[in-house]
């Protein structure tokens, strides 16, 4: 739905809830403030949902001062007052005076209406795009009339789908109908291969492809050789990277220091808002290393960072004269991504240099 229609519909839905009658003021104010923040996020400021109440008010004042939107100062003050009351209800558990919530709800609708009127008129390009949309909508309506003629067949297909879903699970039905990239990778034929020097041996859903090794912070020591293998892109459903580095001189490598450098390289490669947890790691054959894991947002251009978070796991192993790195990044689907991660982990084998093996 368009932002304005979505917000008004959400307010009416809130009106029909029983939250106030059940004295659930915290839940009521949470929904009320989320409605106006979501509207502002879509219509005015794309950071509104991620901002605190104070941050959002500051950003609205900046928009007003910059002339981006013709906000009324009193409107911003009213919104600030409602945010403060909402925070008191949600976090300080303060009770509001009788009827205050209804007054705030009405004020929020007025603010949405005023903001809607302040939004600049669409440009000719936007109007043209809208005309194309309307034409597509008309074609869809025509197709819909045709589809009604075979509604009996569709009903039979739906019934068959329900029976199939009940028998095999509706998640399975959804994957069959809509597709699931991670499921296809998890259930496909896996490939065991050897990468780099000193070699990293592991199983992956697809073979990794050699790529040009970037110059990174980890290369500040004298590097004799570096190999770099990848599958997918950082913002793909699944991204795998295997990297091996040989140093020209044998040296004792501090894994913690090396991990800091690799994580810094990961940020430089587009991992923003990086959350890092660390732990020891040991392969099935007893080779010890270091693990970092957590989440980050992928930067896809100079100005755009994806809102959806990616989950990652980074494994690092040190030898007398080399580093071995395995990075797995995925969009968590709640099931198959975790299966893929565990299977790759369990398959890891490492080539150990002669001195390290002694």
C-alpha cells in the first residue's frame, strides 16, 4: 500500500484492538509510535524506523531547516510530546490520564495528514512512472477476468496443495512453489575440493572459483603467496570465501592480531555495523583455530546499505609461515542456512606445514 493509506489503515486497525480496554497502554503506545515512524520512514526519512525518538525529532528539524519538507514547528513539537509520553509508558511504566491515549491517537492522525500535505508534488518522471503502473494495473485486471473463467481448475490446484502441504509440511510446499535457493544448495550434490597453499580442504554446495587476491591489512607482513577463492557475492543468499597466505619468512602468528586485521578487511569490503563474537574453534581432526561470528549489514553501493542483516562465521588458522581463512556469509532462512554452515564446518581439513606438524 502507499505510505499514507498504509498508515491510516494501521490506525483504524489499532482502533479496533482491545489494548486500551485491557489496560495494555505499553503495547498501545508501541503500536501508535511505530505507525507514525513507519510512515515517516517511507515518506520523509528512510532512517526514521532505526532512530530513537530524540534522533527522529532532530532529523525532522533538520529537514525543516533545510527546506526539504514544509513542516510546521508546532507539528514537530506535538510529535515530540507524544514520543516522550510513549517512552514514559513503555520504559517507566507510568499511567496516563484517562483519555490521553485517545487524544494522542487523534493527534498522530493529524500529524500524518499534515505531513502528507507537506510532501512535495510528484515530478513529471514520477507521474509518468505512475501512468505506466496504471496501465500495468489495467492489464492485470483484464487477466483477472480471464482467470475467473478457470477458477474451478485453480480451486482444484489449491485443494491439492493443501492436501500435499498437510502430508509433507507447509514449509516444504512453500519451498516447492516459491523456491528456496539455500534449500537447493543444501540438498544438492556437494563437492569436496582443495584450495590454496597451505591447502584448505572442505565440502561446499558449489565449487569455489579462484579470484584475484586483494591487497589487505593482513598483507602488511612480507607475503610470498596468496590464494583467494569465492562462491557467490557478499549480498547473495550464500557467500563462501577461502583464503590462504604464505609469508616469506617463518614467524609465529598471533591469531587474535591476525583476526583483527581480517575483520578490518571485511569491513572495508562492505560489512557495515559489524557485530563480532569470538570463540576458540577446533576441527574434527583436532586442529585449533579462532572463530569470529555475528551479523552485519552489506553495503551494496556508496550510498546504500541493506537493512536486512547477514549472518557470518569466520574461521582462522595460523601456521609457522601462513594463514588459512574460511568465511561463510548467509541470509538466515531459519533452517537450511544453518545446515549448510554446520556441514561446511564439519568437512574442514587443513594442510599443515612440515614444521607445524612436528
